[in-house]
C-alpha cells in the first residue's frame, strides 16, 4: 500500500495511544482512506529522519510526506475533495475546538493518566519518565495520586462538550467532522492506556463517545483498550 | 423601522451591556441589517410579554418574533441568505465555541466584574443584587475582591483563543463569523461596565478584539465603555 501512517506505540504494536495519531487515523477513516500502520516508538529519531520531523503522526501518501495532525487533516481534505468532508466550512473555523483539545483537554488528561504509560513502553520508558517528570516537576506516581478524587473536576471541564451534545449527535452537528476527530482522538489516549473511568454512563459526552467508537466498523472500539 | 432588537441597559439607554444582546447586535451588523434599539431593563416583564419570554435579546423582524441569541443568529442566516454568511458551515458546527463562551468565559467574567453593574442600574438594582448574591452566596463586593490578582488566571483561560489568533485574523479564519460574534459579544459585557483591564496589549486576543471593535464602522468601539 502506498499510504502509510506512522503511529506511536509501546511494546505492543497494536496498542496505539497517541491522541494526535488517533486524530489522523479517524480523519483517514472519515475520508474512507486506508493507510498501513507503521509502529513508531519514542526516541526512534532515525525512523522519521526522512520526514525531517521528530514526532508522529507522519503520513506518507505516495510521494507526499505530511507531518502534524492538523496539516494531515487539511492535506487529506484538499487531496481527496470527493470523499466525505472533514471540514464543513473553512478548516480555520474549526481551529478553536482543536486548540481547546490541545490547551485544556490534553493537560487535564495528562494529570490523570501519565503514570499508566511507562509500563506499556520498552526501552524508551526511561526517556518518557525523565522528560515527563521534568515537565511536572515530580514523580509520575505523584502526579496522578488520588486521581479518582479529581474526576469531578475533570468532568466539569467537559461541560462545553456536554452542552453541545445534549442537542445534537456530533460536535459537527448531524454528522461528525474534524472537530469530532480532534476531541475523540484525544480521548482515545486515556482509553488506550488507562482503566480510569473518565466518563460516566448517562453523560451526553459518554453517549457521543459510544457513537464515535462505533464509526467505521468499530475502528476505535476494537482497538486495544483498558476501557477508561 | 420594522426591525427591532430589545437590548439590556440600565439608567443610560445608550450603555448596552448584555453579552447575549451584543452577540445579536454584531450578528445583525455582520448581515448588514439595521435594527432599532429598544432599551430593556431587568424585571420589566411586561415589555416582553408579547414574546412570551423574560430575557433579552428579543428580535422583532416584521411579523416574526425571535427570542434567544442563538435562535436569532440562525434565523438571520435563514431569512437573509444573500447577506454575508454568519455560518461558514452548518450552524451546529459552531455550537462548541458558543458553549465555551457560555460555560467558561461568562462565569469567569462574572467573578471579575459583577460588582460593577449595580451602580449602572436604576430601581432594578435591588433585583440584580439579590439574585446574584444568591447565586454566588456572598456579597458582590466579596465576589470581585482582589480581582486584579485573579487576572493571570482569567487570561490563562483564554489560551485556546490565543492559540487560534496567533495564526489567523479571526476565529472564523480570514473573515469573522458567528464564533467571533459570540466570543466578542461576551467580551463587550465587561468592556461596557468595568474599567478592569482584562486583556494585555501584545496578547493576540487583544489585537483580535481591536479588529472586532473596528468592524461595521466602529459599531462596538463607539459604544459607551469603561475601557475594560
């Protein structure tokens, strides 16, 4: 297959847990596009040297190399205009929900689940632990200590999503769009690495996540998960 | 004029400070539509009885009566499809930024500026103070005490906006859309009632607000303001 997506994993190449890779994987599926998975691990700079980049996702589509999940989404929309639209208006008008996912959702999730990640990693665990402990200024176990008690605060952060999803099936409206891919992809990170029950049944955000898990033949639902 | 917008004010009918009325006023201007201002004050239920509603904005457009700022925006888009688009895709795909304005931005602003409002009100000040003190569980002066020290936390909440506005002129992209109207309209509330300097010069959010103030011949810039 000419199309490949480099995706983050640990020792198990089937358990792919990067929120950004999930955004791109869902975007590809939304467009009806297949892409071979190329498992990539933290610190494997050599494998991405061809892309002159040091992070995943990286999409290789024939001769094109596209780095960064946002650039991949806008590339797919331009390159495959006949496929279902990822963006229902100009992509720029969806920047806010992506920025909220990056600036609000990601850091809040990291504080809840970062300590679940090292056991899933191989030799790169040392790099991961050292870099994240430097970021947080404390051991990873201390970051997530007492995390069940922090769940109400986390769920409160989701309130804007909840307000929207009380009135419509997807963040995009009647159909999912890249806003759905961005937020849902972010939530695939904890689901892939942690048993922590982030969402309560009965929450409209939970019901929406169920709908997203079912899309594309259960692409995300069948991925290795700890159920969080 | 057949078109009228009922807008919240206090003793000065020119100082209109409702964030929701500002959303509708900006939406009307975006569509190039004039609408007579009908000043409305808290507790004046009789004036809105015709609309079977108890809040503003209320739009009267010929025979049509439309309540609620979101309903007004979608009504304007449907009723005036040839005028500049408020929504660049389906309106539903803009619900998230509006929900964030309501669920995150509004409460954070209230905690900073609610005590500035009673001096602007007439006899309805008693209602306002009692209802808001009940909501906050403390005197309004206590809600906003030491507010300058809370500004960094408030500005941090704006980070998703900042990330977007570093890369594009408007939340809608190259042109403003209803997402801009919703967030900017919300920020017209503090500007209209408070001298508190919410935004720092040099912040991309400040620069964007300047662009929004200039739209439509300076419609918002020339409105009565305390400069906050």
